[in-house]
C-alpha cells in the first residue's frame, strides 16, 4: 500500500513565500510518491480572533491556492477540517491522555500567548491535541511541515505511543519531514525572526497574491546586512535570506547567483530579485483567478466525503478500544 502523508495550513490570511517553500512546495513533490491528505485547518484558525466574513474568504482562498499551486484533487484528498467532525471528537479523547506538562513546553504556545496577551484562550493551549487528531485519524506515515511545527509532530508521536501502550496498537506513529534548506525563511524586515503571516508589518513577507508593484516595494525596503557583497554566509542572515529566495524562485544555484552579482551592489541584486519573484508568482496568480467557485465546491465536497470515510473508521476503532 502507498504510504500516507498528511499536512495542513491555517486559513489565517494569504500564505507567503515562507509557507510556500517551507511546506507547500514539498507537498507538490511528495504527491507523486505518497497518498496525500491535505486539510484547511479552519478549527485551528479559531485560536486567534477571527471575523466571520474574513474567515470564510480565507478558507476559500487557501483551498484555491492548494489547487493553483498544483495539488491534484483527484489523486489527493483536499478538505476542510471543520467539515469532518471526527477531528474535534478525537481531539477531545487525545486531550484527555495528554499531560499538561507536555503542552506547557510548546514554543508556539509560549510565543502566541505572549503575542495575544489579551486573548490567551484554552484552544491556543490544546492546539497540539487537535493537530495530533488530524494526523492520527488517517494512519499518516509522514507529515511534511516547516521547522516550527516539528515540536507539534513530536508531541503527536508521544500521544500515539501513549494511546497504543494503554489500549493496544491503534495509531501509526507519524514522522515529521522537514526540508532543511527551506525550513525557515526569515522576515524581510527582521531576519532574526521567521517570515510570518501574523507579523506586525506586511513588509515582513511576500504573499503569494502580492502584485508586481508591491513586490518591488517590499524587496526595495528589505533589510540588508552591513557590507556590500552579495554572498551567502551565516553571519549575514539578511542577504543570505534574499539569496535563498532568489534561488528558490529562479532555480539557479546560490553559487551561480553570487557569480552573477559579483561586481554589483544591493540595488541591482534587489531589482533582479523582485523581477524573478514576479515571474514565479504570476502564473500561479493566473491559475488562482481561473478557478471557478463551483469547481472549488465540488473539490471540497468530494474531499470531505473521502476524508470522512477514513476518519469514521478510525474513530470507531478508538471508541471501541476505550469503552465508548
Ligand atoms: P503565523 O506566523 O501567523 O503563525 P505561519 O506563517 O507560521 O502563521 P502556518 O499556517 O502556521 O503559517 O504554517 C503553515 C506551514 O508553513 C507550516 O508547515 C509551517 O511550518 C510553514 N512555515 C511557516 N512559516 C515559515 C517560514 N518562515 N519558513 C518556512 N516555513 C514556514
Ligand atoms: N499547526 C500547523 C497546521 C496544522 C498541521 C496539522 C500541519 C494543523 N494540523 C496536521 C500538519 C499536520 C501550522 O502550520 N501552524
């Protein structure tokens, strides 16, 4: 049987180059080899305050992006988490075997609790239990994510092992798959931090939907290190991040790019980089615009039905084992 991959993104805004290269791009290559299940995790999005109309739009836009990026809806299951009720139900069961001490160690929780001091809801804390449910419902072998999600996948493993020990072999113990090179693109305005949708300034990221003029502006304003050389080095995180983005959107190697800009300055480099990003994003944006609403509804309905069939079977097994 084909091995299974499961991954997901939160519909909390239009995704950026960090999400694309850190996660989605890996999904595209893995879909050839594995049976893929890709979710729009709209229940996870509720852990931060959402406006209903915006959330509705973000959910549809993220689903459209999955398709525009090239996920094949025939081959893969593409669905919304909230439409398959088994996720919430298994999450509760798993929450009841997850030690608070494990949840307290999660760095994402600690960071987000700091960011949202006025709204530290319980969902932000139990978030990893819902994520474990997402993964474990489908006998997932591999979870391709960016570096920042590794800790959550580790916790899903711990929970799976604990359940298996208590009630007998039930869950496949999943493994995180992380692309070392692209696991963490940095913010354009702050290379000390990861590129993030929820950054305070939109000059932190390039969204997949940004138009050429804004891309040029954002790259122009991107922070650079001291010195003038266009060279990749760990001591120069800002230019290294820009070089990495150049490499990812153009396919040219870092060495080739360094060679091309050997006797040129940041100005020339940034101009060219912006054009390469635009060339990369334009076809994807065109595909996005061409997706018809009915077609999208059909993909999500079909995905829901296929996911539900698998999830129901697994949840029944779990409930039988625990005495429900
Ligand atoms: P936020 O920063 O608002 O929490 P996010 O930008 O991290 O959101 P998520 O939906 O949480 O977005 O992440 C989706 C996927 O993208 C995850 O697999 C995550 O690991 C990956 N990812 C997020 N940011 C980056 C980044 N800067 N570089 C590489 N991968 C990333
Ligand atoms: N927490 C993840 C999104 C997510 C996920 C998952 C990823 C929710 N459930 C299951 C992989 C597998 C994030 O990117 N913030």
